[in-house]
């Protein structure tokens, strides 16, 4: 048959393709989106490499610098760009994840509190992962267990896909070689170098130990080679971010999670009714005691107790019971079949839990009035407030099946934590404790017009446990004094000054922190004032 008579059947002779067996090995069992990622290294691969460099620049040994909000904005820009290339539409509520995560990045830049920085980074991670799962999957009806397991699966799944970036580069390299019509042998040279490096290290170490002359020659040969400081850490961070970000996009595109979330309300409600009714009976009695003894204070206390001692004990135990109750109500709502009796008992159960929350909060407040404020005590009060809001969501879900409980809880926890993070707890802890000490000084001695009321103030907590966020309060109260005037009794203040110097010693544009900068200005002002 003559091809000239059938021009539409002719095969172009100028295009060279990758051998089919190689293509099948590279793209075997992959869906269309994954194939698009692997065969488009010029976009996804290069973008991941740029992101890895950006990640290292922003975060390497720098979790509280001015680059944190920039990093969060860049991270969302990277993933949104990849999503657009994969034709994944940005959902309407995407702004919630983006704005709140970026605000947490701003909070890191504004504080030097290690606890807040850790919580902020954890929150940013969960928000980014939640954002990605929300856009790659239809997760509207996912329940608590499904959401949390998906987040952890995404993390470990991304680690399991670290090899996909080299795989994409290999495909790209072979495609270039095929287009040029030649089979390059350089890949075998590089493979040989990679194999030789660890072998040479072992062999050279043995030979240097075996012969002194060889050791001196070898040491003279490499003595002028200087490895830049932090080279290994920077290289590892960059490469891991490159591979991890690419692997995360691949794992999400594989769609290995099932989107369906069938109802799990299959357990017999009589079990829950029995358990919760017995517990509710005890809780009603306990709640009545709280109202009469603690809130009203109208009845006689057990022998050996005064009212203040009774009020100040048990808040941690009550907090723990409140958290257990929240979990029990959640399990009943998520797992047990609907039953009108169960709903009534859960409502009573929840009402008693509210009384326990109020009791725990009141005990904590009374305790703080006697023993000062600490970060842990502030965190307990914040947790109680959040538990009250979460319990409200659970109460709604008892009677309203279509209520999006996980979404409600995520929004409540995120917004409440943002308020907590931006409030700079250490600042107000120092302010409260100093004002309380001054008030006690006036009450007991009739004046606070001396150095400051040391006998009523726990200095060690201020200097050793609070971050540099508290420095403006300490300076305003006159507690801080010039470094040259410190004596042996001021070792706590000296430790605080050392922390300021350590935090600001190498502070530049990349790791600039506003809280540390303010503390350094205060310290410099003390020196200038003394002069």
C-alpha cells in the first residue's frame, strides 16, 4: 500500500518518543493527575525546588522571625499554583485557612514565648494540611475520626512519596535524551560516584589509621578546604522541603482516601443510656453541691476546711472530668443510634458539665488571687472557655443531625487560639503579679513607695519562666535596673539580660523579632540612663 495515497495514515518521522517499556515503568498504576505531575518536571519539579530553597531561607534556625508570615503566604501560593495547574478550583472558604495560618505566622514574629511559638507552628501545620485535604477531597461530611486520621495519613504519605521528585526528573531527563536521539551514559557515571563516595570514606579512614605518612599527606591535601557553617543542615532542610512538597502534591493527587463517610451511628443506644444515666445522677448531686457550697457559700464545710481552702482545690481534677465528659458526649453523638431518652440524658449530662466548668474556673480564679498568675493557670482558664464553646456545638449536634460539628470545632479552636496567641499572656501575667504585689504592699505596710514590694513578688518566676514579652512591664514597674548596678542577689535579672542578648546577638532582617527588639531597646535604655 502506498502511503501517499492515504496521507492521514502517515506517521511523523521527526518525533522520537520514550521507549514504551520505560514509560510503563515510570508511570505504572498512576492516575491522570499523577501522570501530569510526573511528566511536567519543568513546572512541578522546578516549582518544588524553588519552594524548598524558600522554605530553608524562611525557617532554618528561625521559627520566630519576620519571615514566618512570609513563609505561610509563600506556602499557600505554592500549593494554590500547583492546584490551578491540576485544575482544582479554590473553594469559597479557603480564605479562612489562609488568613488564620498567616496570622499565626505574624504571632510568631511578635512573641518570644517558646510555648506560643510551638503552638503556633502546630496550628499552622494543621491548617495547611486541612486546607489541602479540603480542596483535594470532598470532606464536608467527614467526622472527627476521619479528619484527624486523614491529616496524619497525609503527613506520613508525603514522607513515603519523597522519591517522586527524582522519579519525575528521571522521566524528564529520558525525554530530553529521546528527543535528541541519543542515550546518554552520564547517569551511570553519577550513579558510580554516589556508590563510590561512602566506600571512599570508609577506605580512607582505615588507611589513615593504618599509616601515619598517608595520614599527614591526606590531611595536608584537604586542610585548606573549608565547609561553610551549617552547610549540612541547610542542604538537608532544602532537599527535604523539595522532596516533601512534591511528594505531598503527588500523594494528594493519588486520591488514596475514600471520600465517602457512611453513618457510624450503629451502636445500641441502651448501652449509652445506662452509662450516661448513672454518671448523670452523680453529676447532678455534685452540681448541687457546687451551687450550694461554692457559688452561694451558705452551708457548713467539712471539718478542717475553711472556705478559701475548699474553693482553691480540685480545679485540675475538674478540668480533666470536663474533658472526659466532652469525649463521652462526642462518642454518643457520633456512634450511638438516635434515641429520645439518650438525648435528654445527654442534655442533663452537658448541663452538669457546664456547672463543673464554672466550678473549675471559679476555683482557679480564687487560687490565682492567692498564689499569683502563671502561664499554666492562664492556659487552664482559656481551655475551660474553649470547652464551654465546644460543648455548645455538641449540644446543637444532639438535636440537629446536619450540623457540621467538626467545622464548628475547628473554627472555634482556631479563633480562640488566635486571640490567646496575640494577647501575649506573659505580658499580662507580669502585669497582674506586679500590681497584685503592689496592692498587698499597700494593704500590709501602707505604702509601695520603696524599691518595689519584693517580699510579695515572686521574682524568680518573672525572670526564669516568662519570655521577653514581659520586658516592657518589668521596665515600667521599675524592676529592671542597669546591668552595671547588678549584685550577687540579682542573678535572676542577670539571667534575663543574658536571654535578651542571646536572642538579639545575631538578629538580622531574616530572623528579626519584634518582642526581642523591644527588650533590647529597653536594655540599651537602662545603660544610657545610667550614664
